[in-house]
C-alpha cells in the first residue's frame, strides 16, 4: 500500500493513544507523531530504488547486486524483508537505546523506561499497522512480507488490492485522524474522556477499510502476471471510480496528480 496511507494509519493509532492519555498536549502530540513516523518507517527499505543507490551504498557495503535487484529479491535487507517484520520495530528501538546509552554513557533506569513505555508502544503498533496493510497487496516477487523474520517464510501477498490508488481506504483512515483530532480538541475544552470515543472511531474506520479491501472481487495477483502493471493500475482506478463515484474519484485523482509520490 502507498506511503501516505501507511503514515495516516500510524497517525490514527497515535490519536487513539492520545485519547486515553491523561498527559499534556505536548505528550499527546508525541504519540501522534510517533505513530505516523512508525507507520512510514518500514518502507525505508525501498531506498534500493534510489537512482544513486548503486553509486553510494553499493561500494560502501560492498554489495554484489544492484539496487534494483535487491529491491525485488528476498535478502533480509530487500523490500518486504526484515523491515517488514514483527521484530523490526523492537530491534530498532533496542539499537536506539544502545546508541543513547553509549552517547550518554549511562544505561536507562527502569523508571525512565516506564515513562516512555506508552510512547514506545505507540511506535510499535504504528509500525505493525503498516505490515498488516501490506498483507492484501499483490505477492509480486516476495510472496508477501517477511512477517515472522528471521523465518524465511513470507506472509500475505493476497492480491486483494493494488499497490496504489486505494483512495477509499485512504479516505476512511484520514477520516479517523480528522475526527479523532477534533474529539481530542473538544475533550480538552469540555473536559470529557476521549479514549473510548477515539477507539470507536478507529475501529469503525478500520472495519470499513477492511470491508472495502475484502470486497474488491478482483485478483490482482492473477491480473499482474497475466496483463502486467499498467493494466492493474488502470483496473484499480476503475474500481475506485465505481466505489467513490465520479465526483469524489475526480477529486482524489487530482490530489494524486499533485502529490509526487506513488499514491
């Protein structure tokens, strides 16, 4: 799925955590931003598609394969490899903690860890949300994502949706973020508990997204092998036009064309 939807999903996770938090708005904003950052982070493994990857990364890491080959291969550092695993966010946080400990020459205390456990949990959940969203995309050369790394088995790749143009899902996820931010703002003014309401909005939005994904009634795995990417891209947009209607679809295409990312 596209990076924007992944990021918005991470933000949505953060808004739920912020809803249950009794801390300051500054801390709540940290939850939201941490979720958004984590939601986008797994796709850092697409760096191998960077035009200058072979020039800089190849010699530095003494890589035998080109970035393009690495991207579609099944190395641990390929796209949908280690960075798309359950363990990845935990390993990354451990590395970060080690770096901080070395810089400060001080091991974090249990009390310090407890203070950040909620923030770290949001990060992990936002990260995992990305992995789940990649499950219904086509299997391509990987056969899913390396969900249970270091296992060599890949999970997902169901072909329920195309890689991009899932405007309906993006709208639902974005709505979660917008509504929850509004609820958080109102709760600070009217002094009511926002947690359960934010969670309800999140569950509703995710449920609608899952329903849309599972009711595409089209197999993009078969289509991509038989007709190629261009055909699937066109078919994905046709489905969106049927689902959203001409007006909303036109708005989303216009937005898509303005954003210099695969969306």
